[in-house]
């Protein structure tokens, strides 16, 4: 028996924990934490230990390419060879391209946090299409754009280890991020203070010294008010503000409109609690720990800007115990650098035609964060041919039928396409509509190199096992597809100049001096960086300063100052409020699942068998709902509904119901695997109002009504 241990990294979620993989006789025997990893510092979770192995080894794994034989969505497939799959894919894409033009082909992928994002963008551009969809309008996009506009890129730079106070806003690290969770418990233990802003009770609010419980979607008013208190009491960092902040005077006028009494009125949080939170935060160093609870909604960017400006004026930016600005080694390329590299760009006149670029220029098209499309507008284009037809899609590493809002509309759009190919590790509700399904490698089979913001360090995913069956990684699929498209004169330009994934990874490492060999040895590589080197680096805005007043937003005719926008739920008229009296929150994470993944794993199904929806006891009583009873959720914006199981708890505020996301049932006989039944996005709209910068729709804060299902229908589950 030979046993070897390989340092690697888990990228099942964006904690990117360092791992140690024990191999015995060529097989993965154990996956556990790497205590030396500078990012995760020994933290890990059950998904990394267990789910990833099962994801690779499970009997439902897709091992060969398949061709659909029945109607779309009927679940009838036949096994085909890679050769046949690629020929058919190239032939059909070339046909669509020649009939409707290159722009009619769109890619869909999770986004620029993984190499598959950059590969999809470059494959689409090679075909001549600037259209690729990412899911970050639903995840982190508002944070990224808020930070970009303010000049404060600080995602995952939370230095909780050295903070005296942590301000958690819409974040549930207990389920979502074990590294943060361990750091927060340690902060508490050493006498630091924790302030939590969250309408729903959970492990974070239980740990908090101060828990502010705002009405959903009103957080910006709290941030502006805390800033007001700091400035009014002279507790802000005057030196930093004078030297490095642009637009302090108009900003001050804006925050002065939010004294605690006003913010209390808007948010429902008592004024004294807002003052107490401000006092705790003022005793820095303080770290702002944001989460999905203030992202992915129609006021997301301005809400993030309100907090970003607070971080800056309080002197907590790029400070020990505060929020570190993003660092990377000189000469290293991130996936975003690749996407924006001029050598891989289509002509500007083509990129300006990216779907959504006109309405959301900072999101989509040549000036866009990742250049990717505005997804709801792509779905619209598929169904209406406006602004032009989209007739084919290649989807990899994203389960859009489950994770995009409005499952029925996504399905309608997919059904109407001329051609769909899906690369995936197992059949899922999205691949159900494909013409061709391609078997994809898992993280145990792929080599990945990436910047880990949290370390900061360069992380390395070690391909410890050979791909199962005929699975291939995204780049390998893109390369062979490119060749077959080229043979059909269906290529605009070759933007994929790498022979394989190793060459691509070496391109990322560039001139950084970090080698694959060193990464394989240690699982990561650290690099030197300096905190607070503002004189040296400045800030990446037009003024070179932190823009409290955003010149970019001003030029676009948008509010240049951080602002409070009343939540969408307030905007409906009295009749709509009476018909849909509750506010729906979605997205609560569970330790067992990663979004729609791992839904077939027995251990996870045992821990979490059904989608739950938290309901306050008084609300439950009003509707005659008892604990565990199945109910339907119906939002004001769609005709379709979703089922979930009531969890009656005072953790949910009165008038609010809160649920998770990502539910489907891989073991179901339904060829759609319950994607319209137990998936909350079956009841959500992807329509407006949209965030004016990212185009994000409200993935929470929508008005809804609930209806108990007769108890006997329980037998249906
Ligand atoms: N186990 C597990 N871990 C994961 C994931 C997973 O699927 N499973 N997914 C990963 C990904 S991609 C993401 S984006 C993260 C998400 O993880 P988090 O960022 O922690 O997001 P959520 O779990 O959605 O919970 C956010 C919190 O926001 C609160 N909230 C809801 N509405 C509001 C509001 O209006 N204001 C405020 N202040 N709070 C609000 C909710 O009550 C909840 O407590 O998790 C990552 N980690
Ligand atoms: N209503 C509502 N909707 C939401 C959210 C919400 O809170 N509420 N959250 C949003 C958020 S934060 C996110 S991040 C998205 C997540 O949305 P998705 O990215 O669609 O979700 P996942 O289930 O993580 O991934 C989907 C598919 O990716 C493939 N995959 C998994 N691992 C790998 C891999 O290693 N390589 C490749 N190539 N493919 C892989 C599998 O086929 C898997 O089925 O959902 C968003 N949708
Ligand atoms: S938290 Fe869990 S799933 Fe996420 S990277 Fe770490 S071990 Fe993997
Ligand atoms: Mo996410």
C-alpha cells in the first residue's frame, strides 16, 4: 500500500480552502484541511471533505457524451462518441452562425471566479460573439461594481484576525464560510465586538454583541447613518479623508440627511441601536464583512457604496484589522485580466452590441466589469428576437434553470432555441433541455491556478486523479470545438492560443516567478505586499482617489453619491400590498449543499431533505400553517409558484418569509427534476426593477403570499 499526501485547494465555494488530499493506491482516500494555508488557515467544511469525492465518484456521474433522442425535456438520451458530439455541435453552431450571424450564439457559465469563465468568454469571442452570460448579477456583482466605482476593491480582504470590531451585513458565515466563522468566534473570544445587520436570526446574530434587524433592503440607510454619526462626532479619519477621498463635502451633505432618527424610521431599527453600532464600529480597527444579503438586488450597488464609503472615511481601508485592498503578485494574470487583455478582444463595434451593453455599460460590453451580457435581456432576446436573435447556447458550469430567477421563462427560452449544448458532471434541470450533453471533469480531476484574495496567495488545485470515463475540462472542450468550427470557416479569430490547461495556467503565472512545480509542492504560493501604500498605488478611479462622489456615475446620469433607495416591496400600491402582504427573502445557505449541487448525495438529503421556508409564528397562525406543513409561495411578479415546507420560527421577522435556493430533485421521475416545483426561482421574476449599474433584479425583498397545502398532500413528497 502506498500513501501520498498532496496539497491542493477546494473550490467548491469561494472560500477556496487549502486542502490536503491523501491518495492510497491511486485513489483518493481522504480530503482534509491544510492548516498551513494562508487563506483558510485550517478551516474546512463537510462539502470539502465529503461532497467533492461523492461528486466525482457517484453513480449518477455523466461519463460519456449524450445526444437527446426524445423531445426537449423528455429525459431520453443515447450515448455517443466525443467525435460525434463535437461534429454535431460544430455543425449546428456553424449553421446558426451562418443563418443569424455570430452574435446569435451565447455562452453561459458561472463567471470570472473560475478558469471556465475566461475560457467561455474567449470561445464565444473566437466564434465572433461578445455574448456570454455570468451569474454574478445574482452573486457578488453589486459588491464588485460598488467597490470598483468607489475605488476600493476589497472583496475577501477582511482581516478579522486583527480587528477589534466586525460589522457583518447580510452574511451567514456559519453556513457559507468556515474561515470567517472561526475568525469571528476567535474575535469574540478575545473580547472584540461583533455587530450584525440582518433581518433574520441566525448563528451570526446569536454571536453578536449588537444585532440590528432592519426591514429587508433598507441597509443603505443604516450605513449612511453610521457614517453621519462618525463624522458628526469627529470620529472619522480626517487625514485619510483630506488626502484620499474625493467629494467629501457633498458626501457629508448626503449623510447629514440620515441622522439616527431618520434611519430608524426607514429601517425599523431603534435609533439607540444605530448609535451603539456606530460607537462599536468607531473603535477600530474595524472590519466590514458583507454577504449576499445586500447583494443581488435592485439597490445593491448603492447599498455597497454606502458601506464602502464608511470603510474609507473611518480609516479602515487597507489597514491591519480592517478591509485589505486586493493584492496580487507582479506579473500574475487573474481570469479578469485575461478577459480584459487587449489581445483577446473583439473589435469595439462588436463588443458594444453585447446584449445589455446599452442599458448597463458598466456591466455589459466593452466597458463592462467582465464584459458579459445582462442575462434577463438575453432570455428576452431568445424569446422575442430583440435586439437581435439569439438562437444557440453553450452552457457550462452553471445550472441556469434552477439558479436564474423565473425558471418557467428560462425553460421556455431554452425550449425555443435551435441548438443547446451543456457541459456538466451530471444530468440536471438545465441539461434536460440540451441537444448534446458533454461530460465534465470535477475539481479532483482539473488543474487550476488562481488568485486567492483571502490569503492573499496564489492557490493551486491539484488534479490528483485522471478524469473518470470520458470527462474533459472546459479548455480541452473549447480547443477541439474551436478546431472543428475553424474547419467549417465558422471562426472569427482564434483567441485560445494554449495547447492545454497547463499552458493556460502557465500563462496566468506569467512573470510572477511562481512556478507550477512550487505550487504542486505547497498547494499555494504567498507573495510580498504592503498595506496602505496609497502614495505608491493611488486608487483606480478617474480622480485617483476614493470616490465618495463617483465621477463615473455622474457621467452616466446616475446618483454620484451613495444613496438609500426604498425597497421594491414598498413601491407596490395598496391593492398589491393587500394581495401580496409578505416579503420574501431567498438564498439562505445550508452546510450540506452548494447551490444546486450535491442534491443527490444521501448524507446531505438526510440532513436536509426538503426546502424549508421560515415563517414567524404569528404569520403562520394567521394563515393556519403548522410547522413542517407544505405551502406554496406566490410572488407578485410571476404566475408560477413554488412549494416549500414551513419552518415556524421567531427567527423570521413578522411579515417576512425566508427560504434557501438551489432546490431540485435528481432522484425524481420528473424529467425536469422538480425545477418548477421546489425551486424558489420557479416563483421569482428576473424582471425589473433592475439595479441601474449591474442590472441585478431583486433576488429577495419581493412581495409574496403563501398558501398552506392540505396536510394530506404531504404524501406527495
Ligand atoms: N454551504 C454553502 N456555502 C456557500 C454557498 C452554498 O451554496 N452553500 N454558496 C457560496 C456563494 S456563491 C455565496 S454568494 C455565499 C452566500 O453566503 P452569504 O453571503 O452568507 O449569503 P446568504 O446565506 O444568502 O445569507 C445572507 C444573510 O443575509 C440576510 N439577509 C437577507 N436579506 C437581507 C437584507 O435585506 N439585509 C441584510 N442586512 N441581510 C439580509 C439573510 O437573513 C442571511 O442571514 O455563500 C458561499 N458559500
Ligand atoms: N433566488 C435566488 N437565486 C439565486 C441565489 C439566491 O440567493 N436566490 N443565489 C445566486 C448565487 S449567489 C449564485 S453563486 C448562483 C449559483 O448558480 P450556479 O452556478 O448555477 O449553481 P451551482 O449549483 O453552483 O452550479 C451549477 C452547475 O455547475 C456545474 N459545476 C459544478 N462544479 C463544477 C466544476 O467544478 N466545473 C464545472 N465546469 N462545472 C461545475 C454543475 O453542472 C452544476 O450543476 O445562484 C444564484 N441564484
Ligand atoms: S468552505 Fe467547504 S466547500 Fe467551501 S472551499 Fe472550504 S471546504 Fe470547500
Ligand atoms: Mo454566489
